[in-house]
């Protein structure tokens, strides 16, 4: 009998070598595009809704999507594919 476990943040980081956070807002089409771009590079971003946290909302309200890779903010508003490929090599 096999047991299946839900993939945790640590498992995600181990699988790709990178921990990726995607700060988003509901209904944000740019956020959806950013997530798709990240997933095309075999990254599984952990989505964080900034509307649920007043501090995050104040920090990122005009710049979502925001992509943080390994603790460093790499993109705001748009994910540049060429730069993303360099970062995750």
C-alpha cells in the first residue's frame, strides 16, 4: 500500500532547488501570467494573497505580481523569461 503526502514548501524547494513565493491579488491577470511563466520553468510558486495581510498589502499594493526567489525579490509586475532562466539555472 502506498501513502501519498501533500507536497510541502521544503519538498518544493528540494525538487527545483529554489523556494518561490508569488505575491498576488484576486482577479489579477498579470499574476496568472506570472504563475504560468514560473510553472513553465518547472517552478511551483507558493501563492500569497496580499489582501489577507495589511502589511503585505501596504508593501505590494501597486506592484503585484511580485516574485521572490530564495528570499530575494526578483520581479515586480512582470516576469522576464530570459532573466528568470538565468536565475534558476
